[in-house]
C-alpha cells in the first residue's frame, strides 16, 4: 500500500510540474499584456516599455518561470501585477463562494443520482425505468448554460422564489441570503451532473446485479436484494468513487460558466476577469491551484480504490 | 470654495478611459452643479452618501495606473494638484493660490496656499511639488510622463513658490496639470499607494472592500473649506440592471452611468431626479488610413455617408451626433454635420468609382462594448454593398492588434480623454493618419499663447481631419445620473472621469 501511494505521489508531483510548464507557456501566447493595459491608449511605446521593465516582463521567459515556480515551492502564489495584492489571499476569499457552490452542486447531484439511478435499475424493462432512463439521457445532454437560463426563467422570473443573479455584498455575514443566491447556480450544475451520474449509477447497479458473486451469494440463501446490498453495492461504490473524481473536475469547469451567468464573485469569475486583464502571474497561479486540486482528487480516488478493491491490492503486490 | 461653488467638471479621462468606457454607456460626468441647497430641509452635517459606480479600480496607485476608474474618485477628493478644472473646463487654482505665466509663455510661477497639510499631518511645501513633478518628468512609468516632455526645469525659489520653465510654449500644459500628472505627493513617502493614500484633499480613504465598495471619510483637518458630507461610499455594481435595482431598493443614493434603456424604471417611480451630462467621449470608428482599401479617401467617405448617425444615436440611447474629432467640451469644437450627410446613394457611387462595389471589411471591437453599435454598422453598410465582419476581442487583444501593431481595417472604441486631438497629428498613432498641414496647425495651436487663437487653429485642423474622412465619429457620449431627493451639488458633466464631492450636500430627514 505504501509503495503504491509513493508511486502515485511521485506521479502527482510530475503531473503538477508538467502542468505548470504548459500553463505558463500557453498563457504567453495570448496577445497583449498587462503593461499595455496599465499604460492606456495615450501612452507612447517607450512608456509601455518602461512599465514592462518595472514589472519584470522584459526578462527572459525562463527566468520569469523559475521565479514563479520558485515562489510556489515556498508556498507563495505571487502577487497580482495589476493590484499588487496577494494571489493566495484572493483565492482564499473567492473560495468562500466557489467551495460552497461546489459542495452544494455535488450534494444535489448525489441526491438525484443515487435514488433515481438505483430505482431505474431495479425497474429496468418496466415503463417507469425506461422513462427515467430517457429523462436522464436528455438532461445530461443539456448544456449547463441553457439549463441555468431555464431555471432562472422558472424560479426567478415566473415563481419569484430565488434571486436571478448576484451574491449579497454582505457575503456570509448574511448566511440566509448567501445560501439563497447559491441555490439556483448549484441546482443548475447539480441537475446536469446528477443526470450524468444517475446513468452511471444505473448501469453500475445493473452490472453488479449480474455479477457471479452476487448470484452465488443469492444461491447461498440471501435474497436477491440482500445479496445486492451486501456484495453488489461495495463494487458499485467503487466505480462511483472513480466517477465522482471526474465529476469534481466537471463541477469546477461548470462553475466558471455558472459564475459568469449568475455574476457570482467566485474563483471562476476571477479567472475570466484576470485573463481579460492579462494579469498572468495571477492567472497561472489560479490555474495551477485548480489543476492541483483536480490531480489531488484523482490521487485520493486512486488510493481509495486501491484500499477497497482487493483485486487491485493483489496486482500491486 | 463656497458652498455654492460650481463643481469642477473634470473631464479628463485618465489615460485609458476606454476601460471605463467598458461601461459602454457613456458614463458620467461631473459637473454642473445644481443650484445651492436653498430649498427643503437643513443640510445634514453628518450625512453619508452612497454612490453607485460601474467600474472598480484594480488598485489605487493613480501615479502608475491609467484609467478613469481611479481619476473619477481620487482626483480633487483625495489628491490635489496645483490647479484643477471648473465646470466649463476652465483651469482654476487649487493648491496654488495664484499662478502667473510669463509673456513668452515659457515660465509658469505658482504661489501655494498657506497651511496645506498631507493627511498624515506633514506640511506641504514647494519642495514636495518639485519632487513630485521631477518624478513625472524623469520616470517613464509615471502617468503624464509624455505631457512633461517639454519641461526644462522645475524649481522652488522659496517655500511657497514653484517655478516651471518650458522649452517651448505649450497651450495644453496648464490643463495637463489638472490631471494625474499635476498631483502632489509627499516627498519620500512610504505609503503603499496601491491600497492606501496620503493626499491633501478634502476626503481621506477609510477602507476598501475589494469587489464591493470604497469608503471615504471627511478629512477633518482639511486645509480648505470642509466638505459637507461626513462619509461617502462608492458602491461598485458592474451590472447595469443590478445597479438600477440597487437604486430602487435604496441601497445607493446616487446611481451614475444609468443604462439609457433602463432609465425609465427609475423615472417612473418619481423618486429620482435624472440628469444628463456631457462628456468628451468620442465614439470613434477608426479607419486604418495607412492600408488598402481604407487608404482610398473615396472608400472612407462612402462609409461615412452610409451611416445614419441620427438613428445610431437613438439606438445607443444617450449621446449627440459628432462629425469631427473635437467634442463640444474641448477647445476647437465646431458643428461639422454638413460634411457628412446621410447619403447611401452617393456612398454607392463613390464605391463604384473606387472599384469596390462589393467590399468585405472587418471591424475589430473590444468585447465590453455591447452589440448595438456593431449591429447598426453591419446593417447600414450592407445597404451600400459593404459586408462587415465583426471581430469581438478582449481589450488587451485590441491594444495589441489595433493600438500597438496597427493590424486592423476598422476599429471601434470610445476615446474619452479630453483634448486628445494630438493623436491626429501623430502619424504613428494607430489611426495611421499623416497630414502635414494638420500637424503644422496643431503645432501652431500648441505654441499659440492666446487661447482663443489657439482654439481657432485647432478648429481649422479638425475640419481638415473630418474632410479627409480620417475616421468617423459616431457620437459624443452623454451620461445619465439618477439622484434621490435632498442631494444638491452633485456634479453632472464628465463624471465618468471625475466626481468632485466637496460641494455636495444632503438635507436631513
């Protein structure tokens, strides 16, 4: 187990390093830079050059990269070239919107996927099961942005139950309003992700029900349902853990779109704004943190997988 | 500075105003004061005023960062220069009690007011002015560096006097001192200007909640007449609908840059006074004069004749037509509407003559400008056989492609800076417009000592630029401000670039 974790850990770090290189150099391809933006439209090329030099943007790219990555290794995400503010501090602040949004989305997705997925598997071949399956197919195919707009129309405009957009300026000091403003966005992501997850739960349940060990258990005197719960569900849980790992990445990407649509002051929105102002030190640190987050989740999923699946343990030995 | 003082109009848009203009809507202006607080209740000396603004600054370092968002709130309120601007764009003394210009137009002598202090309590002397201006002159990363290129020397003959000598007369020099270049900072100050301040103005920075609001308090030890407001909160609301909602539910007392399409929601309640302010925002449809096919005057003229300017202004919702490079608030303005009648038939003829009956053109436009202008242009141009492709780009991309590399055919941005005619006399500017006569006239206007004669020279030059169809000026932006009852003296014109709050009052109750 330890050896497995170590190998995976090394892979994780290598993955982060490669990502940092890709992120850094891809961003440098974007046209325009922050010096030109600071200088404005009345500035002469000399002035722009002077600002560029004062920001260190005239130094070789490799030096800029090692500076940045050196800071990261010391736990310093750098400072914004535009505002001079600490990137780490701002990320932490914006996470106060994005984290709750992700958790709420995930919860909603699970609440939809687990019961309906198992039910549609159990009802397979009957009208109810088929209907659920078709509905899930359809919802999973809906673009997040469209789903969001539809929910706004229904819950904000027609029913008037929830705010159409925005986050209270008072933040979590007014928890009720903050929660309320995250509900529609979380539902948007949760429903679409939940529909995808539901189809997965369904097929995993079906697969488990037909496994030899479930049939054997049933043959040894358990009811079919007992066999499924005792032996089938752990196997299903395994695959769901894997899929959840992938879902996290989906929810993060989804939050970038959703935070725009609902004008939420979260990480996704900050990222879009920072790309728009070419505040690249900030953008690259934000991207690296997000990438790191996804990779770490993947790493944990691998470990959990390894721990609960006896077959994998044997292979690794 | 009496209570009835006319607020200054501050037209100057900081360097880029464009960003600010993101507000698509011709944001607001400072300006014209309402009459004094005579009617209604008593002035509340402890009043708080909450002002809704659109564009939040990225940092507060006005020395190093361009942008109307900074100038709008900081100049005159937090920081002051030797001189400032009045409502009608005239220069007036601020930190200086008087100034004198030598007959040859080369030597400017300023006498400072007594008792001026920075917010940390240190007295301001002529040495601080000299040090501040020396920095502007020598440090290219400081805003206004190019405006100081003609400065030969800055000296302090005594503690109350500052003398600036130019290498050649410069009609705009004094006006430029009313912008960021002229602000006075404490010598050797260690304040982090990005997040804090140590100015001399009537207000001090209390705190800044990033992404939400900036709060100013009255400077209790202000050297001049104390402001009547005790506290001012600038509430940043980037979304126009959200801004109107904030005004409706009372979370802001004043809403600037009201979206013209939403203004009726506020008007209908009867609770708001709506003011329409002038700006120097020039909605500029730039032609790349240096490259085919727009190096052909017939093509440029045809495009201008094809645009129905009145319909365009109506579609935009707030603004006036403008047919030349100089807006009404700047010296050298003249109504040039006769040069560009709406005449699609003639446009077609001109295109035929130029051998361009079918023409494909690309318009590069920063994405924060909304779609109205581009839609009108696409449909107007289609009527004369020009098919317009609209390339919406991020603003930094626009700066790189269009502004820096001149890689474009047509471009649209709002040029908000006052007195920026010099761009038409600079062949290296992205317009690519190179006319020796215009350059000479502009140089003469700058060297001319008499402001009226200088304006006449500018007028001539501006007419030539428009006759050459160097660009099209689609409209001159206007800015709408909504005020709740009891607020007096809030500026009206050009408040997208300066909101002088010293004369604003609020009645109690």
